[in-house]
C-alpha cells in the first residue's frame, strides 16, 4: 500500500505531538485493515519482485551513466531521469494493484456504512476489522467499481503533514535548523577528534544532542505549538473527535489539511 514519507523537522515534531501511536476506536462507523496483509498477497509480491529485478538492472545502467556525466548538472539530470524511470515502472506494475485494493476497500466500507478506515497498527480496541472482506473482494474475478455513495460524514479527520513543509514559516525554521546542525557538526567533529577517552566522546555527543535540542526548541517548538492550536481549533469547529496523520488513513475521514494551512499562513 502507499507509504507517505516526510522529513521536515517541524513536521516530525508535530507528528509526535498530534498523531498518537495508537487509538481506541470504539465507534461503529470506524473500520481498520491490515495493509501489510494486503500488500503481501501474491499479486503484490510478484509485482514487487519484478520491480526489484528491474531496479537491479536500472542501477547498473545508472552507474554507467553517472560515470559518463561530466558536470553536476549532468549528474542531476541523470539522477532525475532514472528516478522517473523507476517511478514509471512502479506505476506500471504496482499501480493497478493499489487501485484495485482501494476499490475493494471502498466497496467493503460502503457495504458496512463505514465513514473511515484506518491502518490496523493504530487500533488498540474497537472498530471493525475488514481485512478478510477486502482481501476477498480484491482476489475475486469480479470487476470492482467505485461505490455510488460517498462515505458518510466522519467524526475523525486527518492532515497531510508533508504539505506543511511549503508554509514559509516552517520552511524558514527547517532551513535555519539544517544550517545550524551542519555548523555544529563541524564544531563537535573537531572536539571528537581531540577526545582521548570514551567518556569524553560520550560527553561530547551528549553536549551535541543538547545543543541541537535547545535550538530545535527555539526555532521549531513555537511553530509546532501554533500548528497544534490551529489544528485543535479547526477540529472543534468541524465537530471532529480526533485528528490523525494522512498516512494512517486508508479510506474516508475528513481532510482538514487546507483549513489548517490557511489558518497558519494568515
């Protein structure tokens, strides 16, 4: 299934504060699915094996192309070209399977009148496990179509935290943090080179982490706190009981990403 990856320092901190490691979803309209089980089905396994084989061949071609590159611009062009080739192959092999799985989830959800389906890993108690039904629908020979009815209104919302990286204040904080970390790495690397004992090295590493943590609290924490407050305000206005990260949502739910973004950029 699709994986969502993000690296912004502020966003990671926000994720730790907003998205709980697990939730108690004791609501009749909440379903959950074991995406790992769906992703390990034979069609996915076969597609991923083909993709891995293609990547191995592509890697050899990539190395040759990079050796022939004469400038940084050429290297960047080659890198982007091969990344696109791999992405295109992934879309070709895995894309149709993901699309069918999503249709299966939508059909099963509609039949059970579920307003939202989340990933199994965040469920502690409650909810309806629809993994078997989804696998059955996916594996059937029947054509799958999108249900005519949309999901009923949800009391659980979500935000795509990766989208927040484009907000000026977050980008500025991330850039400043990155620059500061690079500068401190050089300073502490010199100190490590001069350390004579393991105890000294451990102390230098501890000081380095404390320095970064302090700067992160200075640059990032205020933005994280503001984002939390804005998210809570938007959620209350929309009558939501819970807000999760987009990565944990499989189907349905209320997307409040744009609302939060708009409030943060005012």
